[in-house]
C-alpha cells in the first residue's frame, strides 16, 4: 500500500473516542462515565442548588451527601433558602444554578405571573405525594375535621377564614384551592389566602394567624406533634401520585450548560432511586435531612410519613401506600407535559392567567424531556411511552391533558 492510500494514523484521543462510542452502543449505562470524562464532560463542574427545608428536598441533599454527584462529574452544593420568593429571585438572577422548586412557580415565572418573566426549564419531577392540608385544633374542636365539616362550620360562622399556602402559583396553593372548591368553598371569595414560608407554618398557626394551611412535610406532622393542628386531607387523596417539587433552572442555563444539566439530573435521579431502595436508606435520609443545615427538625417528625405511617391528630392512624416517593421504579420523575399543563389550567381557573395560554406549547418549552431521557439512560431509569398521563382527582374529574381549555373552564367553582 502506498503512502497516498495508507489511512492517517489515529490519535490516541480518537482511538479512545471510538472505543467509547463502541461501548456506548453495547451498554448505554456506560454513558455516565463517558460523560464525566470525555467530550460530554459537564461544562460547569460545581453547581449551587437551592432548597427549602422540606422532606422533599431529600434527593438533592442525598446526591451531594452520598457523593453520587461526583460519579457524574459534578459537585452539588445545596443552598438552604428562606422562601419560595427568594428561590424564584435567585433562579432568575443566576445566584442559583438549579433549585428544588414548586412546579407551578416555574410555570408562573415563564409566563410572567407570580414574579418577573424569564424562560424556564423543568428537568425532572423530584417527588410525588406527601403534602397535607392542616386545620387548626380550634377548628377541629368545633367539628371541622375534613372538607365537608369545614364547609358546614364556615357556613354557620359568618367570619373571615384565613388559609395559608406557600406561593401564589405553587403546588400548595393549587392543592388547597382545589380541595376547598371540591367542598363547595370558593377560595377566592369565601376565604382569605395568605403566603407563609413552609418552616414558618407551624409557628404562625400556634399564634392564631390562620385557620388552616397546605404545606409539604414534615410541617403537617409537626403541627400534630405540637398539638396545634390536625390533618384534614393528604394531597395524595386529592390526586394520587401527583407531581410535586421539580428540579428547575433557567432555559439560558440549559442552553449554555447542557452537559451539566444532564449530569445533575442523572445524579439526583440516582439519589431518588437510593432513597426508595429500602427502609435503612429512608431512615438514613431522615437522619441526614433532619439536621440543622437542612430541615432542622426532629427525625421522628420526618420518618413516620415517609414510610406511610400516618395519624390525623384525632386518634386515627393508617398505613398509606401513596406516601412520598422519590423514584418508584422511575414512575415519579418523568416530566410529563400533562402535569405541567394541569398547573396552567388551575392558574386560569383562579384568575392568575387572564387568557388561555397555548397549553401544550408552553409545557413543551419548559419540560425538557430531551435532557431527562439522556439522564434516564445513564441511570437505567425506565421512560414512559407517552408524555401525557391520566388521573382522577378527588372530585371525580379526570385530567388527561386533552382539551385543557375546556377542562379549565369546566369547573363550577372558580374565580
């Protein structure tokens, strides 16, 4: 063979890349290692992730504490934040790279409601279930222990009732409003709604600032432990396996650092898989996040409800199979378009959106299924066949992502 026809010698780097590509074709699970080392290496190797002191920050915290992040070539620095408004502002101005954040908050920012307008991204759902609506012990003593009895008391007592949620466009506001409305109470006309940061809920109820609140754990159980409130309903009874917190960031961040976005998503996915991996893991998680630097409460305020062991503060106890889940064989984490669209339907229902948006277009812009699928491949996480799912909520109405404008307008109780 003449020199003219002899192939050019391969560089060592090209040989390694060819070998890596061959390995990837054989085993997609090897992709994570290659991403951490090769041309798909994370562009930003240390990231700051905001979180609010809630049980469902656990997969973000454990990805860091267990060193899972290093496996994917990043270092996660969890940053404890005081309020969801603070999380919103720091995501918008870039002080935070990512956040454990309310699903509806991300959608609100993207559309310019509930704060400044900025294009946003949802990379994965962090958890399903595990929030609750608490009524004050004073109301319970008067017979208001669930939705029907609350409605009866409110009709009899002609006074202003105050209910707290955690952010105007957020999940807790939507669960609270949906539940009240399902019981014939219009949250916009029949009650006053206030915003209180999650860790301050119990203290505010103790001094009589509200009649009820909706918040994530451990603060619902903490109110029972402190003898000041009772659980009227869990959010999984409002919507079984509902979406809750998400891993949120700005669209600009994903565009600038796509490899970092994928690596962080993969690390948190694997941390969620670890948490759901058994009793000892859940107990270790509870002990870790109970620490002052994270949730700052007692372990027993956390560990009962993450195992599905519930009590309502009135002597009733039950084992709930639909407790807070972080992975559930991958069923938790896929960023379903229909989940995002549901929050938009409720924003329209309650007057936060004045006109119907293009529901599917907005959800497709925000929910980065492309990034999620890459992270899912790296962690061997199953991916559903459809970006839509169907659920029946507490009032018997089915949501499936079809005809969202018709669905939003179908509710008798609305703003």
